[in-house]
């Protein structure tokens, strides 16, 4: 075992950390296959970056909406506590960015 594996195993043996990253079945859930709102956010963000005018403005609005929908889904249905916190963090940052 390498030192990094030992450190991860020791960290993971802490029950609080284990529960933070695990779903109800005990599986570690940090990343998953992207769902529809996340794919829409990526697509709209790319369109907004590489176009201009009304298309870029509408794509930017749609990307914000898509990422907020994704964040809401993570907050409500996130597989682990980490995913719920991630959704909350993203929602707060997007709203903060929109208000500033």
C-alpha cells in the first residue's frame, strides 16, 4: 500500500466522513453520470461562450436555469450528503453571482 492509500483508508475509516460520501446502501457516491440539466448547462455555457448577441444572452439565461435545476435536484434527491451540500453550494454561488 502506498502512503496516499493509507491516508485515504484512515480518513475513510472515520464514520462521519464515510457517511458524508456514502449513499443509503453504503456505496461511496462522489460523481455520477451527468443528468439532463447538467448536460443542458454544459451545452448552453459553451454556446454562450462562443456566440454573441441575443443567442449568447439567451444561452446564458438557459445555462443559469439548467444549473439551478440541477442544484435543486441534488439538494432534494442527492445520493449522499456530499451531493446535497454540493447542490446547495452551487445554488448559493449562482444566486450570489446573479445578484452581484
